[in-house]
C-alpha cells in the first residue's frame, strides 16, 4: 500500500491503530477522544489494522477474523451515543487485503457544529488535534470554539435575511409576480464555512430535476454569474418563480402562486402545497448528491406576504379546516438534513408542522398516527 511504501506518518488528519477499540472503559474513551478531536479540527482518517513505529506505518497486519460489519456498527453506535452534539457524515468501510485480512478505514469530517464533547461514564471532555495528535481543549480554546459555532448560526440567519431582502426588492434573475411567495432553500452546511464550489457541469438542460417549486416542467435553462438558473417562459415578462443553483451548492427555489392562493379567496390548498414541497425536496436532494454537495444540509422554508391567507382542505371528507395566518411573513426554523437519502416527507415534516402551527393547528393533518405521510408520492 502507498501509505507504507511512502512512509506516510501520522499527522493532524491521520492516525494508525493496530487493533479495533475493545469494550473496556479506557479503550472506549480513547476512541471517542480520537473521533471528537478530528471533528473539532480539520477532520481526518482512523486506520485500524496497521502497525506503526513512532507514527510511521510499518506493516498492514489486518484485523484477523473480526466481523468488520459488526465492528463498524459498534463504533458508529459509540459515536452516536457518547459524543454531543452528534457528528454528521462519519463514513466507515472495511477492505479485505490478500494474505492479511480486513482493515477498517474510518473518515471523520470536519464539523460545522463543533465543539463536540465526549460524554462517557460521567466524564465530559473536549478534544482537538494538532500535528502531534489529539489534546484536550483549555478554557480559552473552548470559548473560541463556541464563538465559531455561534458565528455559524449568525451566518445562517444573515444568509436568509439577505436572500429574502433581494427577492422582495427585485434583485433576482427574473421579474417576479407580487407576493405571496413561497421560498425554499437547501444548502450544504459547508457553504457557510470556508468557501467551496461544487461540480455544476453535471447539470444540463435535459435534467428533469431542475424544476422550480410547484412546476411540472421548465423551458429556460441557462448559466449565470451565480451558477445555473431554470424557469418557465412568460409572455408578459413576469414570472411565477425560478430555480437557482449557486456555485457553492445552495439551491434557491420559489413560487409566487402558493398553489391555489387566489386573490379573491385568499386560500392555500394545503394538500397541493405539501405535495409540491415534498416533491421539490426529493428532486433537490438528488441534485445536491449529483453535484457533490455532502451532508449535512440545511433546509429553510419561508412564506412571504401570507398574512390573512388560510390553509383550506377537506382532507378527511368530514372536516373542513380554514385557518388564517396572523402575520405577513413566516420564517420557519431551519432543519438539519443528515441523511440525504432519507424520505423527503419525513425530512420536511418539522417545517410543515410549523406552517400549520402558524395557522393555529398542532401540526400537519397529512401524517397518520404512525408518522406516515398520507398524501403519498406524486410525480
């Protein structure tokens, strides 16, 4: 292996382990400290089944007859149960090497939710890494780490405030109809950290995923300074909405019709509203995967100019709901998406529940007692 031949030594982002951590308290605490230290720094790899000397790999010894699938599950459960907040994006894999047996490689990404604390058997510690390995954070470093996390929250709020202000002022790539507006943002959390770009070259005019909210087809696909834009033609020059994919992987999609929000009735048809959002999220999660945007992702929903609108739907053939929003703009609290392959109707449920809360109800009526979305999938 190139790591051995090249003498690639342990570093801030790399650590070799001879064996998998055992079940003893000391082994578990050591492993959790390693994982959290990577997440609180620049991320990195743990390699199990390697013999090293003074940090330099000497030999791949493998892990014998260990059941690596069970081992990986055990390690990931340890991370989930004993590190707070949860670390998103940990990736583990087993590789079988001829004549040696399996080794386990584990990648711990840098976290935008740091600092992460190891909480185990009454012990609570914070760790980070430098070129010499892991170390425990002191009070001053902890304050700085928490300040970075607070800064991320501020950047999320500033991002949404800036984008909504631009939309309402007309500083957008097409001329929009007047509110009400439904605005959906889906962004990799990395977009709010160090500058990064994704691969937009994989997107093309033939993509069926690039649909603005509540739209079944698109007619205009073009590049612009921000990334890629798609929307419908308009004979009047005014548009109902658009889809913008930014160079950092952020997706902004909006619609001015709110599916059935009619000026004379002031009604939002809630079943069509929920179907449109769930279907859009399904498409956009696939777009994020294809362009290489890695979870965690941030999902934000904003309803602008909806004061006085009602959510109406005779959803069970026996009871009619007519609820009025008591404010003009609804900025629904964001949701963190850890698994981009999860059911979109479950990912977006907290946001839908919040919309119904704003209309005076305890939550969306379109989920049954076991949490299943009763509207089903509509393509």
